[in-house]
């Protein structure tokens, strides 16, 4: 398949996945993001990530969060990282509550010519008061598994597909959500990259199970 054909196929998957939105518009979200990365050594870097989520058919800002983290590459195939997340989440009372999260992760990645397979294991914990008072809700802990397959179309374009599994540890130890979706990355130069992604997320083991349809756009910049 030609380069143009693969790009059209990825865009087709993105648009095809949005067809259910006609029936479930209230569950559609758009998530623009920006990521800034500073390389300190060949193996160690720090990053700042900012994301906004416009929910309810783009009618409200559901949350905004900031991630501050560090990453260390052990070798060509393995990377470890640690991050702090400050999240402002909208409630049913139309106020934004502060939620603090910490997460650590390990990433295994292998390129085979144009193909790349990547597995990420993340442990994440969320706190509602972070030690400054009595929490109004109990803390949450997750294990998140993500498997991604990518194909390098050219020096600029990379297409991918991923699956991510959320496992809640302190709530009867059960699966909480599953994500599936394609991605398309455009690399402009060694400092700038743009990534378009779309995923369908099914949430389980709640009073009313729901399906979310999310379109996202992230701009990456290396300082």
C-alpha cells in the first residue's frame, strides 16, 4: 500500500469511529493538549503536559490537568518515568474540584524496520486532599496497561493503533475501562510533532455503564 493510501486509511478509521456520535452526542469529547520536553542528557528528560477536555458535545469544559514529570531511558528499548498530575475536574454543581495524582510507569519499545511495538505499564494513584485535610472521597488506585502498534509510513508520518486497559485496585479489584483507537503522528522536525488520535472508551462496573467517543490533538515540542 502506498504512503497516501495508508494515510487515507488511518483518516478513514478516525471518521468511521465517529459515526456512533449521531446517536450518542452527549458522550463526545475533544481533547487538545500541548507537551513541552527538555532534554538534560542523552537519557534523561523532563516534561510538562497540559490537556483540556471539552465534554457533552463540546458544550462544557469537563476538566483541565497539568502533568509534570521526568523520564529516564535505561537502554534502547526500556524507559522509566514518574509524574505528578494536578487536575481540575468539573462536578455536577458546576464547580471545579482539585484532584492530585502520582504515577510511575515503565515502557518497553522495539522497532522492527518500519514497525514498532510498544507496551506501557502504569501505576497511578489519585488523591482528593493530598494530606492537607479530610478527603471528601476515598483515594483511587489503578494499573493501566497499554499496547500500541505503529507503522512508519515515511520520515514524517507514523500511523498506529492502541488498546489500553484500566484496572481499579481498591474497588473490588476489577476492570474499570477499556480504550481502543487509531493514531496519526506528523513529525515536522526534531523539535516539533503533531499527533491526532481517536478512541472509543467503554466504562464498566458502575451504576450505569457508558461509552465515550474521544477525538484528541496533541502538539509536542522539544525545547
